[in-house]
């Protein structure tokens, strides 16, 4: 995956959420975005998803410029998969029908082919026996896995995940992290916003730390998590070394 961002700016009212953000990445499969609440990480992900339009700047993914008109964005969104923290499943449809609906309505896939693809993914992610259950009959972890399967069934160019474990308890969080690691094994192109630092280290090819609307640090996870260069990242990670560094003689 290749991501190139130049001078990206986004405001909400008087708040500057992204401030001339720049990024140039090549030949990665998984990008993890970390940072404090309100720092801009989810807004960046939503721009990559075509769900927010920036005031200025340019974003290219795999050489394709993300468009700015609603008509072009509508077509762009069909080619990517997005998984949110709130699942966004249709409550009146079974797990299987939640997956079939976008395949048949959006992608116009013939029913037998759509069903075959959906069943294969449900089996892979341990959901086949739950295929006829409605969302309220599933655990939070199962609902989130259905949301991941629904996104994968579209065979997207890349996958975007916005804090997919934030609404789950520790046991269910482990369930979802294992599902995402399956995608990692497949070298599936994905961008993940997460607050699970140990998992971020495990899944990322590259990690970026976004704060105050800018990328403060970036690099391989071993570098970002083991040797933060800025006090901002050090404090965010909560390392004991922060105090030592802050109090060390100049």
C-alpha cells in the first residue's frame, strides 16, 4: 500500500483538527495510527474513507487521488471497507443478510456468488453457526466480527478500522484482535486507529503518532514504542523513562 498526503487541513468550526499534515509511505500493508483523543487520528481515517472532505491538501492512496465531489466519493467508497467501533449492523437482518445486502445491492453480485463468498468468510472467522442470528442475539465481539466480514466480503482495495475494540470488554477485545491478526497474516492492506498499544506494536508495519493535528512521530513499531524521540509520545505511552528524561541534567 502507498499513502501520500500533502498539507492536509481540516477544521470543524473554530477547531483546527488537522494542520498541514504530511505523510509519504510506500510498500506497507498495515498502518497503525495512535494518539490522544481529539488529536486528529479518527478524522484522518475518515478522510481516507471518503467520509470527510478536507479544506485543503491532497491525499493519494495507491496512486489514486481521493476525490472531493459527493458523486465521485460515492464511487470511491464502494471500493474500500470500513469497520467502525459501533458495528453499524442492520438490526432487522440476520448476520448473513447483513453481509449479503451490500454485495447484492451495491456491487450487484448475483445471489449464489454473494452467498458463497459470505459463507466462506463466516466459516473462516468462526461465525457460520451464528449466520441466521440477528445482531441482538450476538455478543459484541461476534457483532464486530460480522462487521469485519461484511467489509471483507466487498473485496476492498484496502480496509480501514476505527478503534474496533473500544466498546468491548477485555475478553471480547482479544477475540477481535485475533481476527485482525488473521488479516495481517494475509498481508491485507489496512489502516487501523487503536488505543491497544501492545496490539499496535504486533500488527503494524508502520505506526504514526498524531497529536494536535500533525504527525509528531512515525516509523516501525519497534522504534516508535521502544524509543520515542519526543516528550509528547513518551508521555502518551506512559513510560517511566519520561520522568527520567524530563528531570535529567541538560
